[in-house]
């Protein structure tokens, strides 16, 4: 008769190889849908995400499958998002506000991690930054309504006699009207009025700047987003043909011809998105992961552009700049 101890020993001898085999069996690939407006080919932002994902154990093409979808209009974005949900992706990554809105229209259940977006509360996507609730979380470049006031203060310091400020914004970007209203609400405090001109195509840049000239604006604030970033060479060329003091809001993608660039440092967001994706895939609920805001904003001033426009910038502004070009 075989003893009970022998049976247990035999059983455990079988279990150990089985456990080892299970540990060595690769997990099923994770499938992610990536949505982005106006960036048809994956670039450095995408590669930063992939590199950080690899550090966390997700290797693109084997344990991580990414369906990359770019779109031009919000309707195209919604169709692309719906197609990704139909593919039963495990998670959606939404780069920029139109991608977030497209993803949100397609699903209330598939987790969404977004980045390079404005205030998601103002966009009506989440109820609060601290506890988003629902299926959306991520990273915003918005530093709060004080940010728009700060931008106007910088322009007023640069041009003390300024009374009219132009805003060039993308009519296809649903978050831009929020910022137009913020600027309009802060302007009276500094005795400024706002001339907001929307664009939809790169061909609209020159007519928009011409309109600002006709309206006698003292300076222009040019809103960055995937569309204006992608076409910033066209925007620079239009600015060269219709020169005026201009302010740009993207440190990562500088605009030639802008005197001032002031914006949040969001260079680490693609890597941090990979970290949030990892946490969600391991069981975290997106609704309990707080939206992260930038911790700093930098001020860059191009003295050469100011000189070309015949402007002498105040010393008080130059000493506060994080970087001065051409001094």
C-alpha cells in the first residue's frame, strides 16, 4: 500500500513542473488603440511611450499590439474610435483633445488614458481632476485658469501700451473655445480687448493674421495643438508675411517667428501614459487615478525676433525668462 506521504510527494513533484511551465508561458498580448488627430505617422511621442512600455515589460509586436489611428475631423475620429472598440482593444490612448472626445463618444467602459489635453473638467469629460470617475484618466497641459491670466500679464509687460490682443485658435479643437472664453474673462483686468479668429486649414493662417492686422491688434497669441504644431512651418511663413509680436504656447515644438514661448513642460507625458496604462492593465480603475497637471511652466524669449520688429524688451521680462535666444 502506498503511503499518504508518498502520494503527496508524487503530487507535489508533478505540481512543480506545472507551476514552472505556467510561469514561463507568455501572457496574451495586450491590444491598445491609439487615437491622434493630424499625425498620420507615429513619431517621437509614440516612440517615447513604446520605450517606457518596454521598460515595464510590454514589447511592441509581441506582448503589446498597438492599433494606431490618425484622423482629420472629429467625425473621422469618432468612426476610428468605434472601430477600435469593435476590435475589443483592452485600452484606448487618446492623444490631444479631439482624440479624447472621439474616444469618449465610442465607449463608456473601455479604459481611456489621455494626454496633451486641456482641462477635462471644462471639456465635460470628468467631474474632477482628483477623482475622475468613469473610464477616463490621464495628463493635461492645463495649469488652471490662472494660466491664461499669466499669458496676458507677460504680453502686457512686453507691450505696456497694448490694448488689443489677437487669438488664433483651431475651430476643430473642441477645447479651444474654453480658452478663448478664459482670455476674454481675464482681459478687462489688464485693460485689454480680445480679437479671436478661428482657423480650420493651413490656408487659413494668412487670412487670419491679415484680419488681426485689420483689427489693429498689438500682439497675437497663437494656440498650439496637433493641427497648428503639424503646420507650424506654414504658420511661421504666414507670420513672416504679416509680422507682428506673437506668443506661442508649446515648448516641445517651437514656432519660428514668435517672440515669446510660454507653456507647461509636458515632455514626460508619453512615458507617464505608459505607466498609467501599466497600472490599469494590472487592475487599477481609471476612475480612481487622478488627472495629472504639469508642475512647471517655462518662459522662452527670442530677442532676435523682437529686434527685427523694432521692439526693445524690458529688462524685468528678460531676467525672468528661463531661456533667452539671441541675447
